[in-house]
């Protein structure tokens, strides 16, 4: 016996067509009612063909020949959604807009890197340590290229010998310069920028040029140096020269100039070290200066250097003996007289009077 459908209710909606949810009541409906008949009842005078629309139930598309009443999936009070069918270029395997399939696949295979705000990158170099990327805090140091570091992080990296290659020119404390950053008055915990120029009040945020004075370590803005021209530090009044100014986080050209300057300084230190070593070893201008007296080293009795060709006087202790000194004094330093004692088989060169 066939089931009887006296009263059957379903809901229909269409977000694509802007149709809100509607309730459809069927009283004594035709048992052979299909979705195609349902579309005809909804759009009797629609100029679009019925093939331009399709129903879905719970996200699954349903063909037009699906029966409405004799289908276990379409239960009473079910909600059917009507969609507009798209042809080509709609993600259904048609045109992709790419020149080939490889271009289409590469478009999704290659992940583009996230763009970094240049302002955020610039600010990070001025408020964070170049090594640990932590916020700057005292004590702060810079290298000879103008990079900012937390001293604690830099010393720890040197001790553990895990300093990155880009900072390989930093060998020890002699390559660091301790600097003094002026804090902004007030509560700086909630502020991203905590330092400023103590003369002009310009924030230490990368928008303005700042210089560090090597002799005292104070950091001032370029505007401060320009407004108050002086050969002494405006904070501690310590004298400095133009070459003592190191720009903070300079441009590529400025960093290259500082790099060349640093190489020249290292060469000078190396040359000075060689000269001091030669002086300690008694070598001046490539000529050895003997530290001992005697004609063997070309030195006269008074310490003057000779050319080795002229006749020289052999040094004797008696020449510089004090007044009224006897031969006993000279015998302390050298033999004062020759002995006629001859060597025998039983005694070799023993001075007379000592055997």
C-alpha cells in the first residue's frame, strides 16, 4: 500500500537570487512531484531556463529529476537552497586565466613572503639590540660601525663564541664603545621609543640622524651639533674632533666609510705594535743596536755606535772606575792582569793564589 501525503511542508531559500527563506505547504501533493516541477512552480514566468538553477540539500547538489516526496533525504521541514549555475571561469574546471597548467599550479605552490612594514623595520633597529633583538637597556654599547647592542648580550655571545659572522669583526671589549642614551622623562614602560636627544628633544626613532662621541660616549642628534657648534661635548664638555663622531645606524654608504676607517685604525695599531716590539728587541730603523758593550757589537766605551771600520778602543772597567779605586775594584768586573801560569795535566787555568 502506497503512503499518502495529505500535508507536506519544506523550506526553500536562495542567497544567490536574494530570496529569503520561504515555507512551501503541499496539500494532497502529486506523489511524482520532482525538483524540476518545484522550480516551475517557483518561477512560472522566469525568462531564465530552469537549467540555470539547481537545488542543494545540506551542501550536496540534487539533480532536477529527484523526487520530492519519495526521497528519504528530503524529509518534512527540510531546507532546500537554490543556486545559480555558473558556466566557465567559476572554478568548475573551465578557464583559469593562466597561460598553462604549470602557471596555474605555481600560482598556488609558491608562497609569497609576507611584506614587512619598512617603518617597523627601521624603528626596530633603533629601539632593539642588534644581536638579541630585545629592547635596549643600560648598559648600551655600539661597535665602530654604529650598531646598537645591549652590552650584556654582546659579552655573553663573545664568551660563548657564538657571535654571528656578520659581527665577526668584534673581538673583545676594545671593539665596543659604551654610550649614554638620554631617556625620555616620564613613564617610558608604555612607550615604544624610550630615548631622545638631550639637547633638542628629538626622539631616538630613526627619523633623525644621531651621532655618538667616541671619547665620552654621549649620543646627540645631528641637529644638536648643528645648532650648538662646539669642539667639546655639550653634555660633559669633553673635547673631541670630527673623526670621533660615529653615526648611529647609518646608510650603506656611511657604513662603508666607517668600515674603511676601522680597517685603517687596525693597520695603524698593528704597525705601532711592530715598532714597539723592535724597540724592545733593540732594533731601530732596521739596524740592530747592541745592548752590550764591546767592539764585537760596534759600540765604543761611551755607548756610541761605530761603523765597524774605524779603530775602536776596547772597553775596560778601569776606564770608568771611581777616583782612588784600586785594581781590586776592576777585578770585580773583569780580569785586571794576565797571568803567566801555564796549564798542566793536573790543573787547568786556575789563577795563581786560588789553588
